[in-house]
């Protein structure tokens, strides 16, 4: 009696092998670039199938770089937004710093008067 395999085929995430293939085919790419792109793909939730297909497309495009595997963000990173907020409130921040400095100066002057 012959046994038939009824298990559905599945993809195995062979990240190291894909990275090695990419670097072998594209010697102008560094291991660091390729590894970073693969980590980014995993971080943003790309499936393994999407990662394989995306990397293959980049490999054959001689103008492409590994960092293009993950689409760029449409909004600035959090640190850039924070900087923009701080810059928009620069005058308020400077006024607060000045008030603190003035208060510190008054306290030091009061301490010197009380010590003498």
C-alpha cells in the first residue's frame, strides 16, 4: 500500500541563504546592507514570500540597493517629528531656560546676602 503525503508544502525561511545568494550575485552589495534589509523586512511584517520576491527583484535591478527592499516611510521618523516640535516651540523653551537662569541667580544672590 502506498502512502500519499497530504501535507501542504510550505516555505522555509532561509534568511542566511538568501543573504548569501544576494551577496554572491551582487558583489557590490555588502553583507551588512543585505542583512539590514532582511531584518527591516521582518520588522515591518513582510512575509517570507514577499521578502524572497522583493530581494530577487532587487538583485536583478543593477541600479537597486538592498535598502530598497522595504518601502520608505511617508511620515518622518519619530525623532524627526520630535525635533520639529521642539523647533516650533524654541521661543517658549528659551523663555523657560531664561526664567530658570534668573531664578537661580536670585537664589544665589539671596544666599550670599544671608551668609554675610
